C-alpha cells in the first residue's frame, strides 16, 4: 500500500522562526560564545542591526530560490537559507564591529563548520516549534474506513521518522481498532512534545463501545503531557465514559486555546466530568459544544468552564437541549468573557427568562461581531431586550440571527432601531417568525438609510404581496446588497410576478419555490391591496427610536 500524501509547508519560515534566528545571531555576535572568542565582540545594538541585515538577505535569497521551484516542498529553500545566513555571519565575524580597526582575520574551518551547523539547527528546530507553521500530518482524506495494525504501521511511518517537522496531526475519518491504536500509541508518544494541534474527531466510528473506550485511553496516555493549543475530539459518541477515557490527556492540558467537543453525546454527567477534568482554561479562546444532549444541569456544568475562561472569543453551545435554568447559568457566566466575538446558542430551550438574562450579559460583550440566537423561544419580549442591548452596546455587530423565535410585528421597531444604530451589520436573519406584512414594511422603510446590510432573510414570515413589494423596492438598487430571501411566505401568483419583474436582470432575489398563498386563507388580491394602504398609513404611528 502506498502511503497517502501529506500537506507540508516548509517555506516560508514563520515570523517567529526568523526572529529566533536574529536573536541567536545577535547573541553570538555580542556575548562570549564559541564564535566571539575567536573574534571581536559587537555591541548589542550593532550586533542586532547586523543580525537583522543578515537574516533579511538570507531570507530574500532563499525566497528567490523557492520561486524557481514552486512545486517543491521548500526543503531546499530552508537549507539554502541556513547556508546563506551562516555565510553572511562568517563574513561579519571576519569584518568585526565598525569601531574596531579594519583588520582582516582569517576564520578557521572549525568555526565555519560550527556556524553552519548552528544556523541549520536554529532554522530547523525553530520552525519545528512554531505554532501552526509546521507541517501537517493528515490521514483524513479519502473514503471513511477502518484502519488496522498493518495499515497503521505503514500510514503513520512518516511520523516515526526522526527530525520530522509535524506540529499538527489529523486522524479524523479513519476508525482505529485496538491493535491499530497500539501501533499508533508509541509513535504519538515520540512526537507529542512537538505537537500543537491534534484532531482526533471521528476516529473510532463503528467500533464496539468497549473497544472504542480502550482506543481512546491508548491515545490519551500517548499524548499525556503534550502542550497543545488545539484539540478536536468531536464526532466520537463519547458520553461520560469517553470523556473519562481521555482523562490523562485532558487533565494535562494547561495551554489549550481551542477545544471542540461537537456531536459527542455530552450528557449532563459528561459535561460535569469535562468541567472536572480540564485543569485550566484561562487561555481558551474557542470552545464548541454543538449537537449534544447536555440539558440544564450540563449547561450549568459548562458555565463553570466558561467562568474560568476570560479570554474566550468564540463560544458555541447550539442544539444542546439547554433550557431556562441552564440558559440563565450560561448567560451569566458569559459576562466574564468580555473578548467574545462570536456567540452561537442556537436551537435550545431558553425561553423568555433566559433571554432576559442574556440581554443583560450582552451589554458587557462590546466586541461581538456575530451572534446566533435562532430557535430559543425568545418571543417578542426576549427579542426586544436582546436587540436593545445589542443596539446600545455592540457597535461592531456584523451578523445577527433570530430565526424561529415567534417574533411578531410588535418587535419590528426595535429591529429598525438596531439597523439605524449600526452601520456594520452585514447579515440579518429573521426567518420562521410571524412578522407578516406590517413587520416587513416597517423593516423595508429602515433599509432606505442602512448602507452596510448585504443579506436579509425574512423567509416563512406570512408576508404577502404588500410586504414583498416594499422589501423588493428597498433593496433592488441598494449598492453592495447580495441576497433577499422571502421564500416560504404567502405571496400570491400576481405578487410573485411583480417581485420577479422588480428584480429583472438582478441576481439578488433568492428562490421563491416554496411560497403558498393559502398560508393565510382569508387573504385575496383585493384584500392585499387594501392592506398595503392601511399598513403604509400606520407607519407614522410607530414609535421607532434610532441613534444619530
């Protein structure tokens, strides 16, 4: 069997690697080392200036070489980079500092060899330890399949080679049995100190529970003590037993920045175990718990993790069956995460009470750019408080999703106020609510002065011809606007023809194949026309607050 090809990036070196080389050369030129004992010392300032110049010249020359071999892996450029910097450093050593007499000093072969070895070592070892800049060992491509011992031995052989540069491994989409895990274990243990990113998502699929748990324990023990920044354990049907099978790995992690536990069967007990086993999350920036059966008690357990994660920027706890009690606990805990940029709580059972708690927290999350709050049973009351909080505190908001929250036209004015207050909002999703024509026309009026919005989703809102026409006219000529979704509404055939005519020659209008005029049995075309006039006349009576 031929091993799979792997994604390797050896050139260009990371900024960290280049800085390490500059620092090492500065030290060699300015302090008592093997090199400086043979020659005159530079001052620290002059040594740094010389080192920067040497590194930049070496980098430029190696980059030119790399451009001539675009299909290569960059290894020859790395070697040339090391040789060129060593050559230039030897020349600098021979020349000496600027304030010293201009006396040519012959270098010895011993020194030249040592300089070259030093530069090659720094170039290799520094790049090997640079976060996300090293090579990726990825066996996830191709057909999903079981992997047994012989195949594992051959497939993982590149990881066992000395001086490999792998800092990230991706084992997802391949199901490991116990024998294959025993092959992988020692290999992983041999490279764990250089690993920064580990993806073990979906790596025991189809295995009996007992075998899957044993495999998890083998991998966990092999990687225990590694200093990871990224860990993905998603799609493994773990439950509490699985979480505890990873105890050795989880309990040794103190530098994690990203943790993914999606579709893992994280029950209330599993969430409690996770909260117990992770010793430190003070550097955590990304935490995802999508599609689990966490429930209220599990939500409370996760909230304890959040409280200890002040740097959290991206939190996802969607489709986790969390109700009001867990929703309130999560909402209050999130108040400590003032760096939050992306918050996804979709498809839970929060209700109005948890929505009100969340609105209080949102006033502290001033860095939010994206917030996903669809299908939370917020109703008009919860929606109004949340949108008002966003309007007053979150000026950089770019994405807001509030689908499926039983929102009516009564809440439309607060949406209008938000549109007026922010000029950064790019996407607004209000699908599967009950805004009807009245809410649609109010929002359409607000779009006249809104310049940033690119996508608006008002599908499945019982909107008819009047609301459709207002929305179409509001966005058809709006510069930069990309998509209007009004599918799944109660638009008559005549109304559909009218909106298609408005958007003739434009690709802004989304599909209309799911509209059904019978969604509102009592409405007819004559009634629609009368309603439009009534709705327009009501706009002047709406109390819509906006900011200058």
